[in-house]
């Protein structure tokens, strides 16, 4: 597919429809009046020399349109009277626009298949054939009578030409295009007809012979029967609230441990679920209502599950401890009570919770505010206002992406989002120094909350790219963008200072490292607290100064990291990986549960409980690797002792077995009785 170029004067954006991440392009409108307005706003005099019938094949990139010009928030379809209104040059004057429109006296229709000036297919060809435009809007496709549909067996140009009736001596541009299409069709056929390996063929044969994957594995390995698995899962009783099963696991794992190994953080988040009622014949009750465990139930159907997970800082122990089916989001008063309940139950088994990890939702901030009010004043000090307790790194970029506010980060220094867009246009059309994409500049839906996209914008790579363009052009490009580049580098270093090293990350031993007594983190955190106190946003239209929750929340987090380090240092912990203080393990846990539900996109409450059991037993069985029988204290105290010999030591439990142990049956809407 040929690339398309934006025809706004000075815009270097080039897009390709075959690449989903490329910048979206919009055609010039068919209406002559609107088309003239687009030409005037583009500032491109060359468009006046193009016939009006061909202007429909010229395009303007989406970076030149504001959010208000789109039909909805997804920024795909423009409104009826939409015109370019952002990042535009000086419009054409009325004197220059007097040359518009230019209409051809004898308009030439475009061939839909080849994108060239069309002559009749059966008539004579003109002496000077029309040229093929590079940014034609439609892909060339031969008709049925011109290109045979039989499989192409040879790859030479001569054989391909003979199959479509072309001779070597008679090759015009039109027939050359057909020949190229035949080559593309042959390449596509080769990709589809790839050979299968012996392992893939054997797997397909086994899957077609047996009814389920369990039958296939049991025919080759020693696996427990379905009845044995049912008896195991029935012993694991999971109900809403703090689970005694996981408390026993923590108590068993941390037996005879010193106090420094028994400190951790509490992470909690909500995951979406299907709202419906089901009858549990084992428990003789109806599941699917909002349930807060020992705090009681309500008559509302649960469409989310609130999960609490504890991560020990000086070990690899990381398990969920409680779950609550809730309707929508949990109220802040109830959430504060649940956090206290979970913390007290962990203290009963001698595990100390140092901090909580969550997103910056309004209910989470409200619950933290309630808990802060119960703490002594010296334990926490807020910034700007006490409601801002949590932080989202992506919100720093989201405030600038709205194009309605500028960030004032130092005295006289202002960062603007339009500078990043200007750099993207230059970079995309010249040498591609950075990895910026359209999804990062104009995020939609859940992409607005992705930390990875925000981190790719506020990166050292973009800082070096913008500085390079500015220096090589002697200050002609990105003239007033150097203040924005300084912010990119500052936020990149700040992001490294609050995130520990990962196996897949590029090594940064000086900035992205574990926290120790001699590391730079302690001095840097104190300096950034003083600097970020001076940050504020200014609205462009009104000049109003506002401070979003992300700024004050980030300052609170920097201070909280210092308090956590001082606490664990007194206990004897010598280093801290800051990646333990995030929600990655909880999000991965949700993915493991969804993987046990097969093709179900949105699991129900019984399916969620069955997924917890399946993941639990699989994780426990992985510890008996290399033996046929487990030792007396090698298994989970909550399940019977069972040794399973498999190639990798993991006993896979199907989701259907877990569901049969729950004994859940769907209840039609309106048939279930509300709890009293």
C-alpha cells in the first residue's frame, strides 16, 4: 500500500494504511465550498493547481484537527462541517484563493482498480499513458478476466505474465501493474501454504483423537483422575472476605521467620465481572450478590470483584488474601473498613503491612483520606490538600495531552504538548530518531491510563532527538521547545528513581537500581519534593492555575518511599526493589484467572472463584518438581498431600473440573430471591 502525505504546508507527516499505528489521514471533502475552505486553511498554494475532481485524493493528517472536530471520543470520524484548526500555517489570502476552483474541461474518470487515468479496457491505449499516483486511495486489483484465479506455481516474471495473457514484448505500464499484482498474490499464497512441523502435526492428530486435553495428557503421563481433583478442590473453601486458606499459606511459609522477612505491602484493585445470579448447591445459597464477607451482603448484583494481595518485601511470597464481589466501585467508607479488616488479619499472623498500593480512583483516595484521619499527625503530612493521596504517572502526560493546559515546572519555564507534536512531524518525515506513534500522541480509551505510553513520551530518547533537531537546524526547528525537552529529561529521571530494575529493561546502573543506604535515591527524592512543589498547570483559555491530584500525589509518594525505607532499614533490610511497590503482580494474577476461563471474555463470580482455586493448586503443585511423592511438609496445609509426576512437575487442572466442584448453576434474571 502506497504511503499518503499530509498536504498542509510545512507538515511532514507520512502515513500508511497497512500500518495500524500510523497517523490517521482524512480526505479533502467532496463539496466544493468545504474543499476550498480546507485548501485555504492548509496554506498550500500547490493545491490550487490540482483539478478539483482530484482534490478528493489529497489528505490532511489527524494531528491538524482538534478533539471538537470529531464525531465522538474515538477520533475516527470527522463531523459534517469539520475543518483543520490546529498546528496550521498562515491561511491563503482571498486574492490567491480567487484561482479556486480549477475544474477540468474534460474530466477524466479514475480507474478504480489501477488508480490511473482510465481509458476503456477494450479500446486503444493512448500514446502517453497516465501516470500512477503514489498516494492513490484505492489498491490496484485486476478483474477476473485479466488475472486467473488458479494457484501460481512459479515465481518468475515470465510465467506470471503468461498466466494473465501478457507477452514479454508487449508490456505497458498498465500490464506491468498487473504483473506486480500477480507477484503479490503469489507471495500471499506462499505464506498461507507453509509446511507444518512434525510436532504440530502430532499435536493436531492427538487433539482430534481425544475429547479433551486432560485425556491426551493422561494417556502419556501419570495424572490424577477427575475424582481426585474434585476432592482436592472441595477441600479448598473460598468465600468472600479474608480467606483462611491463604492465611494458612502465609503462616506456613513464614513459620520461624525473623521480623524483617514479615513486612510487606497491601495492593488492591477491582476487576470487571459478569453480573448474574447462580445457585451453589454445595453451600445452598445464591451467588452473584454484592458480598462483604463478615460485614454482610446487599441486594445488588455484583459486576466487579475487589481483590486484596499481599507482597512481602524481603522474599518472593506474593499471594491474594481476600476478595469481595461488589457492585460498581466500593464506597470509600466501606473500602476503608475492608482495608482495616485485612490489615488486622495479617497482623494476627505476625505480618506487618507498611503501605497500600492502588490506583488514583476517587473512592481509593477517599478511603485513604479516612484512614489518614485516624493516624497521628506525625505519621503523614499531605501537600496542597489532604484528598490527594495516590498518584498515576500517566496523568502527568494526560494533562498536557488535552492541549488546554501548560505545565509551569520552574520559574519562567513552560512545557507544552504542541512541541512534542512538532517533533513527531519532523521525526516521522525525516529520519525517525524516536519511537513515537500516533497512539502515544492521541491516546484513546484505556491507553490514557497506560504508564508505558507516558514513559515513552517522557524519555531520554525524545530529549536527545529534539535537541538534535534544534542544534542541526541552527535553531530554526523547535525554536521554543527547549524548555519542554528539559521537562522530558527530568520526568525520565524521576520515573527511574521510583522504579526498580527489571530483567527486560535496558541496564541503567546509575539511575534504575535497588535502593540502598548509599544509593542516590534519598537525596534525589528530597530534591524532587522541593522542585515539584513549584509545579502547576495553567489553562490556556482562562489563565487559571490548577494543581491536579497527580502532582500532589507524586509528592506524597516520594515522601512515603522515604518513610518505608527508614522503617525497613531499622528491621535490618539492606536493599529494596521499588518494583515490589506496584500493581503488576495483581494485574498478572487477573490474567492467570482469565486464562483458566477458556474462551469466556468476562467471567462470573463462580468462575472467578474456580479460577482462584485452579491457580492456587497449580502453583502449589509446582513445588514438588522432581519427585513422585511429596514430603510431609512440602504441600499446602489447606489441601490434602498429593504427589503428581508430570514432565514439568505441574498438575494442570481444567476449568470444567473446578466449576463442577463449585456446583454452580445459572439463575435466570428475576428468578433469584434477594437476600434478607
